[in-house]
C-alpha cells in the first residue's frame, strides 16, 4: 500500500474502509448512547478506535495518489486525535480529539475534491463534517448547538464513507491519477 500505484485494489481498500468505518461508528454510538453500563471498556473504546485507525490507513492508501503530503498530514492528525479520544482527554471540557479529527476531515474532504475517482460533492460533505467537528474548539458553542451539530457532522462524514462501502472508487480513474502523480 505504500507504493503509489499500489499493490492490490483501491476498490477493495475503499470497501474495507467503509466496512470498518461502519463498525467503528456503530460500536461507538452503541457504547455511548445505548449500552453505557452493559458494554466493557474494550468494546466501547478500543474497538471503535482501532477500526478507525485502520480506516485512516486505508484512506491514506486511497488518497496518497492525489497529494501524498496532504494524505500524510491527514493521517497524522487523525491518529493523534484517535489516541486522545481513546484516553478521553478533554482539558477544560475541550474535546481535543474531535478537533484533530475535524482537521483530518477537512483535509480528506479537500483530497476528495481534488480526486478524479470520487464525486466532488462527497469531498464538500467531508469538509463540512470537519468544520462542524472544529466547533469543538469552543465547548460553549458546541454545547449550544448539540445535538444538531453532531447529527449533521455524522451524516456529512458518513455519506462519503458509505459511498466507499457501496460504490468504492473508480479504479480506472484512480490508477490514471496514480500514474500521473509519480
């Protein structure tokens, strides 16, 4: 996955990213809202974080052909955010993990906008999700907008990920963009 033309199929990477994203969100939402006391901490925290770490690496494999340095930047921000989220580090009520995740979503949104193998609208949605997650820089603003900001942010982030699950990427256009980026 480190070579720009990639060994393996970007369609497979996209579908795996979609599946792991779905598992991550479902276990996180279930643990947070529905089974707070019934789920062990491993299922509630570790499973979603590890799944999303894998999603992040797969997104790098997919989007490195657009702009490798930005794809690496996105990975760095999301990995730090996921670690901070796993530790539930929120100094003075500031959800630092979500802020890092917001930067990740904005960068991935930009990469989708520049990619020729996915619809641009999905990039705009991902960037919108990132901007919504950046609202966590101000806990009072994020709190005042809750739960609407969370619902819109999740929907805006989920739609591109669901596209990856169902439609994947246009492999021919991906390979063409990969060969041009060498």
